[in-house]
């Protein structure tokens, strides 16, 4: 009996191995139909770009978790351009992938391509960032609550300046114009900070979520404003770019100008542990395993939850020093 079972399961393993071989050959050679008789799932993923440490960790998480889940991944990087993402999604529709997932660079302008995917009966999963399209056009949306992240930073500012008698001059470096995390983090932060009339946002400009832009924009803001007390950057990378601008202007980041950010990627956590940043609200990029689970649920006929919110925390300087050795990204 036992021997028979072993033989049976060995045959099953062999059959699976053969069929996934077939799938690998098919996906390598042609762009016509996916599957080709195999049941390996094909996922087409359109990434925003490679603008930040967060994005790098997010890409790594997706690229590693697909093969681990036995999913065939087609990946493309849109270089922060919506037209590239739309072209990538259209190409996945043509290739008849099983599921399409993407992290939308901006909130608006997705209706047409999402309707094309729906007409082709290809389910779409949003990761990380939201769209303003009708929710019936996608199956599920996994990612953070960006308003909450902005509020967490805003609350730190409220708490740390509650006794301020003189005006506190705040600079805000916003993310990519029209992107969900830029809109929501600004709302969460500004609405809280406005409740204390001593806290003044004297400049608020986009640094496109990159280090280079963060530095360039901060240089100009520093020239125009002799007194800046605090910088809120919508991500660590812009905070690090701005930190360099502050140092080059002869000021001490973390002391002369306090810096609060969002993400908690390695370089941001290092700056926080070093006393150059003052507070970070975490935004986890490790969405890969969850995305693969959802793809499998969809393919097995289950209905995944419509909105899955990532769990995250916040870090002070001391907490960053403690957490740094065990961080994965
Ligand atoms: O915070 C930033 C990245 O959409 C949550 O995009 C993501 C943001 C992240 O460029 O670093």
C-alpha cells in the first residue's frame, strides 16, 4: 500500500515537472496564448519605475516571490511614465496572461485600459497605489494606508512642537504629482498640522520621490528661506537628497533642521539611527508574497478581499538603531 502511494506521488511529481517545463518553453518562444496546455499561472506585472529604495525592495519582493509560488512572471519597468504602463498592460492583454497586476504611477486615466482587460476577461490586481476608476474594474487592491502614514508623521510634529511659542517653519517635499501616496500623505499630514496655528508650512513642492530631485528642490528652498525648522519628505530618498543639501548649506540635519519622512528603507533608517532624521513612518514594500497568494486565489475561483491594507509601524531614532540589524531592506 505504502509503496503504491510512493509510486503514485512520484508519478505526480514527474508529471508536474514535465508540464512546467512545457510552460517554460511556451512562454520563452511565443507571445500568443499562455498556458499551452500547462496549468502554470502567468502574471504580467507593470512596475512604476525604479525611483527609490522602496521601489527597489518592492521589485525584488515581486521577482523573488513569483518563482517561489510557481508563477511565471512577466515584468516591465515603466520609468515613472503612465503611457509606458498602459502599453505594458495592453501587451499583457495581447499575450493573454492569466492575471495582470500593476502599481499605478498616478491615480487618474486608467478607465480605458482597465475596460480592455475586463473585456478580455483578464483579472487585474492593484498593488501599492490606488486609481480613481470604478472598483468593479479590478479584483483587489493591496497596499498601505497613505493618509494614515501622513497622520503618523503629523502627530509626531504636533506632539514635539506642542509648547512652541514662536512660529515653526515647515517645508514639505511631495512625491510624484498625482500619485496616490503624494496626495494622501499630504492630506494626512497637512490636516493635522493645521490644527496648531504656530505650525506653518512655508513651502510644499514635488521632488518626484527621487533623491536627486529632493536635493535639487531643497537647495532652492534653502536659498529662498533663511529660517527652516523642519522638513517633511514624503519618502526617505527625497529626505536623504534634502539632507545632503542641508549639510552643503552648512546646517546640521536632525538638529538645525529636523527631518521626518515615510518608508523606513535601509538608508532612511541609517540616517535616523545616526540622528540626521528625527522620525519615520514605515511603509512596507514587501508585497510580493501577498500578491502571489491573491493571484492563486483568483485562479482557483476564490474571491480575494477587495482591499488589503499593509500592516506597518513607526520609528524614533532609538527604535531605528535597535531595528536596523534585522531589517530586510
Ligand atoms: O513611498 C516611495 C516610492 O508608492 C508607497 O513610491 C510607494 C512610494 C514610496 O517611490 O518611496
